C-alpha cells in the first residue's frame, strides 16, 4: 500500500482505520460510507499520539487533514507514508476563511484570496474540459 500514488475509498475496505474524532473527518467518513458499503472505523479518538502510535506500529491506517501531514513527525521523518485520498464521486466541499476585522485589507489576506480564486477557476476550467 505504501508505494501507491493515491487511494480511493474502496481501497480502504478491510483496513483497520483509526480516526481523529473531529467534525470534518467524521463528515468525510460519513460521505465515503454513503458511496462505499462496508467501510468501517476501528476507533475514533481525540488523542493524536494514540492514533499515530497505531499507524506507526502498523496496527491501523488513518485519514488525516493536510495540517496533520505537515505537523506529524512520523510523516516528516518518513517512518509513515502519506498517500493522497481521491474521492472519485460527486460531492460538495466547503471552504471558509476566518479573519479579524482589521486584517481583511492586509496584503497577505488579499494574496490568499487571489490564490484561492485562481485555484477554483483552474478546477472549474479543468472540469469543463473533461
């Protein structure tokens, strides 16, 4: 599995999955379970170290957010491999930005908004072409 370029939810069938007990990840699992019958979760926990230990000791795999990929020391040291999960079915995703009122005119915020706008336009144009 570690040599794969990407995975889809069907690849997770019969795997032991340890998940962080957060609203976004629970929503994601619920969405995948609507499209893939038999996708089960070994356990949910808010203890990130417990989940990391299960993955490190090959007792489970985990589905994480990009921030976990960046901050997980086992991924950074290459003891654990991060594989992109591709959702190959139609679904809605939402993006929100939170900011202080006085920060909305900053140069950095405007650059972030421009980047997001460009990425969305690129995705839409690619979707129209396919």
